[in-house]
């Protein structure tokens, strides 16, 4: 078993997020929807010092019903065995391994079988946006819900994003679509877990 820190994990991250509108039936049966569409959040995240762990991540999440802002992570890849083991065992987050390359706001993700996605982000002028500083991640562990609180210090700025998604891959429901909003979140501080 791979050793990982006990919860909570205190992390520092540089992230780029894109937000999409997608038919709910293509994504997750529990996703909150309006007129048959749900919101998908994708994030490329570089965790770094002075946080407890340093690794890269690509994730997709959807909003679900909860007492406060709540999401379910539908797909997630990391390049760290420690993060994979801790995420699965502590919080039932379905992490998989992938090759993740992050270079100057350009990102690529691939598994041994095929590529997943690429994206490039460009900062845009605009006022910072307010995002929730507390939210829950709700996952399922063999029929039992696992709810994990997250506290964040977020300083978002607007960005433009140019995505390419493998239509045959695990994020294929995003192929050919454009996000309606993208953000840069530098130096984000996270406390993940209780």
C-alpha cells in the first residue's frame, strides 16, 4: 500500500478551470440539470510547495444536490501514486494515473492507451469573480456516500481556453464543444478533508 498523508490535506495549487454546458444524460445520472443540461467543471491543477504534496491533475466534476455547494468528480487523472492511493482510500475519488504535461499555460493528458485532452489558456482582462470558498465533494463507495468538505482561498481571473478533446476518450462528451467560461486560479490554497 502506498503511504499518503492523513486528512486533511493542505495544498497549494495553480489551476485553470473551464466550465461547460452539456446534456445531463451524457455525463452523470445524479447531476443537477436545467432543461436537460448540466454544468461540467474541468480543471488542470498543478499542486506545489508549500503544500503537502506536489503533483499534476486533470479532473471533470458536475454539481449534485447537497446542503451547500456540492460536486461529484466523474473523472480524474493524476501523475502521483501517493495522490491516487490517498484520493481513493480516504475519499473514494476515482483517481487514475496518466501522463500529464504542464508547460506555460499549455496542458496535455494521456494514458498508455490514448490521449485524453489538450488545452491552452490565455489570461483575459476583467474583474475577479467570486467563487465558493467552501464546498463538498460527494463520491460513492459501493453504495455508501462519502462526503468530503473542502475549504479554499481562491483568487480567480478570467481566461480564454482552447481545448482539443479525444472524441473516443473518457471526456468524449466534451469533444467539439467550447466552454462558456474559463478561469485562472493562481496560488489557490486548499484544505481537503476533515
